[in-house]
């Protein structure tokens, strides 16, 4: 009978959720959901020096917005709780004592100064000084309340080998391994120890995590063996790299741009687009041609054997392209809901045709944060260089612009049905009447009502949004500036 797959996401509450952490959560989630398994959220908060108040809320909120639902966790409970490591302290102490009693771990009383001294010279690192202390000496030091940590007695002979499902067999010479700390002096476990205990007790069968743990996993293998436990299956994910303006590639960091889920959503990337893009950072579907996937589709097709070994490069342009695809797929009411917070930043006056404004925006933006700059001219006609009306490419001069504006004002003042199609017909009639090309008239009118060389929508679309009164006022103001 095939064992039910149980995966977990086990973040430390140390701040924002980096894209790399999000990818780990996503792959663990997809793995469990694809196989009808279980997905667990566990908070690894035993490093109290790095604990950030409110960080757990960020984790919960991110998973909720991304729709990565978990079956067991701190706020849901479950048969394997508690799910915060800080609440499982006694469990770790029990297993540490078991290893001590069996001679597989020991008390280490070395002071900070002694440990620093060990790091001077060629053979830096812990030298095993407390490994062979006598029982009498240990009991004496314990009775005098000498501070201590608990270290694992690593096997320093031979090699330790384990299989990773992404990178294959990994081997390391045991004489390069140091006796790692299991329990710190404050009584809390290290990650090295706690995650092993938790994964076993919570029935985790598959561990998905970053490849920075590849070389330390042999230590975890030895602890598993000492406890007589079966290893979970490992999937170590490749690095996510970023590229700077000069084309230099390095590990993704803030110098490359927004690197957290919260930063990206604040910029106006849709959660669905972020999840879609992150899924393809180091993994590929059977059909390499398809790039747009819903979360449901990802669950259906996810195959962990398609995780790549090579590092993935985070491409902001590609993410923008993908985000634009998601924005354009929304219906108008859905787009309005997500666009309104950005529209309201600059637009306090009512426009005549708000739906028309939305229709202009939706196919012309890649991220929502582009909206304010694109629509601020609807709030008020900005000051612009009047000489822009003269444009060789558009075949206009200041004199022809004056003539176009004067004729257009007279003709448009009579228009009753102030819609794009009618306005387009009327302005084409102005061009024909004056003997100008249509593009010349549209250039002058668009610049006159927007004050911008580049705009969302053409002249007549902008006028439909502004309405008749505001459009005629702006045309008259520009004509007045021409003299």
C-alpha cells in the first residue's frame, strides 16, 4: 500500500516572506494536493534572537492570499500539534535526553571564549573537547549550574550518503562533520534537531526546501539513524537568482527589486500571477509551451520529478508580462475592484464615463501601480509645452493647431451624443473640412485635452471619459494659450 504523502512548510517568523520561501511553500502545497496528501504549516520559532513580532501573521496572511490552504497548523490545530516549535520545548528535551542516555549525545560546557579560541587556526570549528568528559565531571558541572549545550556525537569515520530527488546521491566524508548543537544554552532546540523530531512525529514523508541544506543534511541523516527513524524523501530546490542592470547575476536580493510577496502585491502584481510565475522558477510542466496556469491546473499537473537542478533567474519583465495577461482576463467589475485603490490615489473628481476609463486602462497596464501616473491628467489638465502641438511627424504647426482647435470647438459644441464613435466621426469631418490628415487633428486634440504626449486611449476616448463640458473647457484653454 502506497504511503500517504505528507509535506510541510516550516518557516521561521523573522520578517517578510521572500520569493524563495514562497516557492518552497508552493511546491510543498502542490506536492500534497496533487497526490491527495496532507499539507502542514509549522512555525519554527526557537531562534528567539531572530524572532520578529507579527511575522507569523505575515506568513498566515500570505498563504491565505495565495490560496495555499493547509490541513494542520497553529490556527487550525490537528492531531500532531502544537505547531509552534516554541510550544514543543519539552518534546525536544525528552529526545535529547534519550540520546544522552544512549551515549549518542553529550553535554558541552565550553564557554564562548573557548569556542572562539577553537576558531583560530587552520582547523577551525568545535574540536570535541567535552565529548569524552567523565561522568563524574559532567555531574559536577551540572550540579554547579555551569551553562551547557547538548551536542550530537557525530560519527567521524567513513562517509554518509543520502539520496536527493533533485540532485541525486549526496555523499560527504564524516571527518569533515562537527558535533552539532541539539539543545542551546537557553533550553531551546536548534533547527538541526527540532525539524527532525517534528518531521518524524508529524508523519512528514517528503521534505521540500532550499538547496542551502544539501551539505548539512548528512548530519541530519546521522541523527535519524541514531534515533532509529526512517528518512523522509528530500527535494532540495535550486537557488533563485537576480540580474542587475549590468547583467550580473547573483542570489536574488532587495538590490534586484521587490523580493517579497507583500512587496509584489503592493506594487500591483496579482497573487494569481505571482503564484503562476513562481511555480515556473525551477520547475517545468510536461508542455513547455504553456505558461499560464491557474492554481487548480498546477495542482493537477505538478510533477516533482520536473524540478530542475539549475538555478532559476527571476525576470521582472516576464512577471510583468504574465501579470498583464491576468489583468486582461478579468471582467470589468473584477478589474474595477482591484484598480479602485490605485485610481483613488489621484482621481478625486468624478469623470463623465468611468466604465470607459476602466476599459482604457485594463489592456494598457502591466501592474496596478502604473495606474496613478497614467490617469492623473484626468484630474486636471497639466501644464505642458504648447510648442508640442507643432510636430513634424504629425504634420502640424502652431498655426494649423490653432485652426484645428477653433474649428473643432465650433463643431463639437453642437454634438449631443458625446461618445467615442460620434466624436471620431466629427473630428474626421474637421480634418476633411480643413484639408488635414486625420492623424494631425487627433494629435492636436489629444494633446489639448490631456497635456500628455503618451496617453491611455486616443483623443475621442479621452473626451468620452472627461465628458462634454470638461473636454470643451480644456480645448478652449489650450486655444487661448495659442493666442
